[in-house]
C-alpha cells in the first residue's frame, strides 16, 4: 500500500483532482469518508489547519489545501515542471483553474440566481484555456510542456464538472474537447474513471 489517505466528504468535489492524479500515476489510496453530521459534531474540523477538508496523508505526513496537495504530489511524481520556469507556468495555469473553480462554486452553491449569467460567461473563461493549449504544441499535448502535470488533472476535473452541468459548454472549443478525450483515454486514468468508486461518488453536494 502507498500509505495515502484522502479524508473528505462523500463527494468528488475538491478531492477529485487529487484522485485523478493518483489514479493516473498508478497509485492506490484509502478513502476516509466524513459525513456532514460527524464533521459538525466531532473534532475533525477543529483539528483541520483551516477548518476544512480535504485532508491528505502520506504516511505520517499530513497536508490540507487541495492545491497544495496537488503540488506536493506533482513534485513527488515529477509532474510539476522540469525547470523553474516550467513549474511557474504550471502554477500559473493551476491558479487560473482555481479562479474559475471559485466562480463556479459561487454561481452554483452560494448565488444560484447568477447561474445563467455564469453559464453565458463561460466562453470567456474557457477561451483562456483553449489559447494556452493552442500555444503549446498546437494544442496536441498538455497545458504546459510535453508531459502531463498536476494542473492538467485539476483542469480536467473542472471541465468534466462543467460538462455534467452544462453539456454544450465546450461545443466551440475543439482543443479542449480533444484534450479531454486524450487525457481520459490514458489507460490508468480510464481505469479509475470507470471504477465503481468514482461512478458512485456524487460530483457535488446536494443542496
Ligand atoms: N481552499 C480549500 C481547499 O482547496 O482545500 C477549500 C476547502 C473547502 O472549501 N472545503 C469545504 C469544507 O471543508 C468542502 S468543499 O467546498 O470542498 O465541498 N467545508 C466544511 C466547512 O466546515 O467549512
């Protein structure tokens, strides 16, 4: 066993990009599911550095903040850039994914009255990622460089979440559409994506 443990609510949510990375890198991990009633009544929230999940354990090493976990695993699996500049570009794109994830959460969970406006605005957000892809090997590879990076798993997760809620949202983005097909057909990732564990895990919380 790898000694990895993901502690999170029974959701894809903010842990799914970590699972995509681990699955594609051929790692195994344990899931520690936290039910909301236990989270509210127990000590887990008090123990969490910022009072939130996901929590990630690598043996005795404990880490919070999903993007820090991604970067930690990115360095561990050598998918965080081959030079300082490449690493900085991967960080930059990952920050862009985080910005969109926060907008998504606001529109879907906190200000649902803005959902239609958010959907109408999506092309403005996706065009940035389409352009980033087009500028790297004409969109035939990944976000940065010629091998997958932790930011690719983060973007893939966010795109898949959007496709589930807004099925036509990528219809005018051929490079992003091909990128999703290319990444999801990687054998180990495909195995994870087709697993019951993934399929049975809800994408977002029911509200
Ligand atoms: N920046 C944090 C990260 O990326 O890990 C945000 C984590 C976060 O917002 N966690 C939420 C949480 O713990 C759950 S979710 O938004 O990921 O679904 N909520 C419970 C609480 O008590 O705040």
